[in-house]
C-alpha cells in the first residue's frame, strides 16, 4: 500500500515528531520531482551545542534539498544538499549528530535508527521506526514526490 504524506505527517508516523505540525524552526517545505526542499531558521532551535549556536548567529537560514538515494532492507539513505552561508552539508550534519541522537533517545526510539553518514548522507531506518509504532508493518520503499513523502508498506 502506498501512502503519501506531508513531511510533518511522516515524521509523526515515524515517531520523530510529537504532533502533525513541524517544529517552529522549519520555515518552509516544498519540492519538485524526487527532491524535498526544507528551509529552517536555525536561531529558533533550542539547546544547540556551542559551535552550532555560533554558526546560527552568522547564518541563520539553512536551505536543504533531500533526495532518497537508495532504499534497502527498510533503510532509506538520503542524500543531503544543504548550505548555510557556504558551510557545506557534511559539516552541518556533523555538528548536528549529537543533537539528533539525543532527540532519538528522549523519544525512546531505537538507537541507531537515524545515522549521519559521510558525504552528507543520512541513513533512516524506516522499518525499525515504523515497526516500533506499528508492529507487523513491512516497509518496502520510500520516495519523495513533489514535496511529499511516499511510503510503500505491506502488512
């Protein structure tokens, strides 16, 4: 079964977001074709580590484009093209790694279900995240389509 959702709905279904609205630091979501475009105001993020806090003062807007590069064994590998005043995506993701891990732990989500990889990639274990909330669900694929997320599942 194919389900198309907004980014907020998808993050809620995966347990990464505690509601159906995006955090206030996300200022826009869109996209065309197989890319998802997200713009964030990093100044609105609470409890940032020191290096990130300093970076947000210099360049508050972070523009990113995400693309599902591969999907295998329930894991979607997302290629991230992001910039904040010339700071490349792999640097931004590296700075945010600990914050992402602490959010996962605080929500009681499976450790390692979101991993920052080299070369500005994120491995998102969609299968583990959905199975934690909906036991028996088998994820067969995930794509982006014109600013929305499409997830293919079987029961």
